[in-house]
C-alpha cells in the first residue's frame, strides 16, 4: 500500500511538473508581440521566439500583430463646403509599434482609429467644395493620416496611410455632373470641328494664293520672255534690213551696179503691171507700149527721182 501511495504521489508531482513546464514555456510567432502581466501588473512585452513565463503568476494578457493591418472605414455621409452631401468610404493602414501602449492606451485602439478617421474625414471634406473633393484626393488622404497619427501615438499605433475608395454624390448631382461632362465633350467636339474647318479654309486660301502667285509669276515671265523675243526679232529684222541696205548700196557703187538696179526695177515694174492686170480689167501702158525699152525707161524715170531724193 505504501508503494502504491508513493507511486501515486510521484505521478501527481510529475503531472504537475509537466503542466508547469507546458505553462512556463511559450513560443511567440514572428511579427508578433505578447504582453505579459505579473500579478495583474504589466511585466514585459515578449518578442518572437521561445519565452519563459511563470505559471499562475504571469499571464499573457494581450497578443498583438506587428504587421501592417488594413482597416476598412465604414461609409459615411459628409457635407462639402457648398452644402452637398457626399458618401465617402476608405481604407486605413496602420501598424502596432508599442505593444504596451496598444494594450493600455485605449480600451480598443481599432475602434478609436476608425472613429477618429471618420471624424477627421468629415472635417477635411467640409473645407472643400464638391469639385475639389474629386481633385484633391491626395490632400484629403494626407490630412487624415496627419491628424490620426498624432493622436494614435498614445495608443502605440503608427498610421501609415489612408486611401479613399469611393466618393459618391447624390443621384441628382451625378446626373447633373454627367450632363455637364457630356456638354463639355460636345463643346470640345464643336470647337475641334470648327478649328478643323478653319484650318481647312486657311489651307485652301493659302493654296489659292500660292497658285495665283505662281500663275502671275508665270504670266509675268511669259510676257518678259515674249517681249524679249519680240525685241530680239525686231533687232534681228533691223540688223538684216540694215545689212541688206548696205549691200544694195555697195552693189550700186560697184561697176555695173546701177545697170543691175535698173534691170531689177524694170522687172518689178513689169511684174507689178502683170499683177494689176490680173486683179482689174483696166490696163495701164506707157506711151510707146510696143517698145519694151519704153517700159524700162518709164520705170527708170520713176526710180531716178527717188534716187535723187535719197
């Protein structure tokens, strides 16, 4: 009986030792921090790894994740500066940096951050007009982060960033905005069409002007060329006439030249009378028509006065 009692006691002691070891040894995961209270008072913040606590004396009161945590902020209605209702919701990213403050700085730091984010968002949007809220998202996000981060330091939390997910104005405002956008697009289309027509007319006018200039230049050059050709022709004719006159004069001055001239004049005289006979029934003859020499003498009597006048 004594041996049995001793065995039972040893088993109880062994069980207590195993339980004590199990309670004493704890493993904290990576990127986590556990807050230990000893006899109801903060004792330590345990980091990742194998840790020893005193069973029945120490108690793991809080477990915090040190990872970046996304937190959806509920949608809420904000009033803009121009008294327009605007439904806004977003997402907040934060991280626990001080496990002790996160445990004892606020009863629920997640609720505190959410409420503060909503309050700050209403305040920031209330300073902006409706159109500006769509343009100043970066400003709104930065303002919310700055305001929350300052207060969240006492809660052991670091607010990393805030992003607006949706900005939803009332349906009437949406319809008017859509109508405004449509009107603006139509206006730009009309302006683009008119600019295209204007440019087309300018191009046509420029082309017509250049064509007219080219045509006038061509006509001018043609007239210059024609005038130069006529001048050259007149000069050539004058030079030819002068050369012919010089040659005639030289021929007359040469021995027998006058006789040749008389013969030529007589031939032309006779030819002239022949042409006259073909065109008219009237026949003009010299006094001595039977004598050809009389015709020649008559012709010479015509040319000699001319020679004397020269």
